[in-house]
């Protein structure tokens, strides 16, 4: 799998922004990706050293659309811990 197919998008929430201060970054990743592929993709895309990768498989809650119930696709989230001193700039000017 191509490293740029592994990382889908960064997750930017209040909690993930607080984690960035401790050198942890959160990404939505491909469902078929494993920890080794995620580590190689982050190191290749951002030129940083990854210390640890934690993965969470997320299910979705059913949502009501009129009279019927629908569910979005489940997705995978990765929390990547970088070597102290390394950082990823997600926002311009940050």
C-alpha cells in the first residue's frame, strides 16, 4: 500500500490539539493499514521519527434520516507519538 494511501486526513478536535502539545498526532487512516504501515507513512510524509502508534477501530452510531435509520462506514483512527523535539505542522503559521 502506498504511504500516501494510508493517511487519510488529520483529526483536528479540541482533544487532538491538546495531544499535539505532548508530541502526539491523530490521523484517520485506511481500515486495512497496520501499525508498521502507519509508522512508515508518517515518517515518509513528514520527515519525523515515530516512537509509537496506537490504533482505534471506531464504529458509528445509527443516525435517523427521516423515518429510516442509517449508519456511516466504520473507520480507523491512529494516535502517533513522535520523538521529543519533532513536530508536524498541521496548520499554516502554527
